[in-house]
């Protein structure tokens, strides 16, 4: 499928539904119920109604666009993201980000669930991404260069310093612990072996997950300032084998949703 055609067709469809957002949000695994409660929803559109748009195949991801108002700002939310491990191409994985840019989104807020590699941190806490290590086997910027965006986008600061500073100010005010660190993106879908978790820590990662980085690469390429927050769903570095179950990840994500919602809600209020 031609990426430019997909962007045009999907964007046209959403424009026909009068979707005209300022802020984009991607909600990660098990995250979203609390956040969506704060949105005055105008329209909900399942992904399968949008031309060329992939369908979220993971049960913990709903798979719909939610458009609404939050603090008088027009917000477009991807409730459920598309992952590479589902079998989609990187162009499909990141189509939503390119559509958001075309629709006029000026700031992008991303959340995800991630395994904790930092021995001083604990599951249930949050981490603000300041950098990442991309270990995924494909790259959404490979190949044709849609809309003449840069061929070699700079990655010295992939996460907006302005948005990150605002989030830290909000976290302090609300007494929410918000670590800062490095996210390693792996392909998945299997969780890591104990040796792989140790390796990821050794190369400088604080958390590991299966998403986010393709979205951030595209956001940077198209000049869309973004920030991303990880919910640490499991402490991954352990001496004894500890099985990681999806149920556990979802339970911890649900427990941390309120904090994440408080941060994102206030950020949306403060973004100028
Ligand atoms: N590894 C990779 N992705 C994850 C993990 C993990 O331990 N936890 C939540 N997402």
C-alpha cells in the first residue's frame, strides 16, 4: 500500500467527520479508561471504519479514534496503538501519527507500558522518556520520503524539552514521582529472557517496551513535538526467574492510570 495514498484517504475521511484537533494522544497497553473519563467526547470512530487504517489486534488495545474536548482544547486520541509485532509494516504502525500531523495536531502525548530495568525504581511508578535506544528490526523512515520531510532527521532531542519541563513541573506540583530515563524499543512479542533484560540494562536502558519509538521517529521527521511517559508494569531484573503475565502488566497499568491521567490532563491545560 502506498503510504502517501493511505495518509490522504484516511485524513480526508477524518476531515469529513469534522475532526480538527490541536493535540494528539496515544494511549498504551491497559491505559486510557481514566483519561477518557475526562474527555468531553464528540465522536468515536473505530479504526476499521477509516480507509487504509490497520486494525488493533491486541485485546488490551481498543482500536478507535476518540475526538473530543479537554480543557477547551480539541484532542484526538488513539485508544489503542498498532504494534510492529502484530505483523503490520512500520508505515502502518505509524500511519496514525502522520494522519494527526495532517489534521493539524501541534503536540503529541504518548503513553506506554514498559518493563523496569532500573534497580532503584519500582513497578507502578512512571518514567518520562528523555531518550531512547531503537532495537527494532525495521524503521518507519526507511524507503520513500513522504511529503519531502527530512531524509536524515536529527535525534539529539527526540522528546520535546518544553513538554518534558512542563510535565516535571506538573509532577512536582501534584507530588507524582516521575523518573527520567531511557526507553529501549524491542520488537516483541515475547517478553525478554533474564539475560536480555541484563543486556538492555548494560547498554544504558532504564525501561524496555515494544512500541513508542517508531511513533517518535515519525513525529520528529514531520516536526511534531512529542513527549512520552512509561508506566513501569514489571520489575524485570531479578535473580530468580519471575514469570511476567499480561494480566499482571494490565493490573499495574490500571493502578497507575490515575497518575498518568493527572499528568496528561494538566499538560493539555497548560500547552499553549
Ligand atoms: N518487556 C517488553 N515490553 C514490556 C514489558 C517487558 O518486560 N513490560 C511491559 N511491556
